[in-house]
C-alpha cells in the first residue's frame, strides 16, 4: 500500500502563516529547549533549536 499525500485546502494557508508568526523571545525558547531535552523529546529539541537559530540566538561551534 502506498502512502498518498492528501491535499488539505487550509494546509498551505497554515504553513504560510506559521512562517510569518512571531516567535517567543530567545530566553523562553532556550528554557523550552532545556525541557524538551530533559524529557527526551528529540523532535521538540530540533524545533526549538531551529527557532533559536531563526531568531539569531546562540549558535554552536
């Protein structure tokens, strides 16, 4: 059985709006990154790390 992509009319609008949405301040993102890491949420860690980088926050060496 092949997985087919189901078109949802609101999906494009939601993705567009998400790109425009204001992010929380970097210290808030860092605290959420720490929590995600503590509970082992790898997807959350990735999302918060990318949000911090998007805000121009701390970058790893």
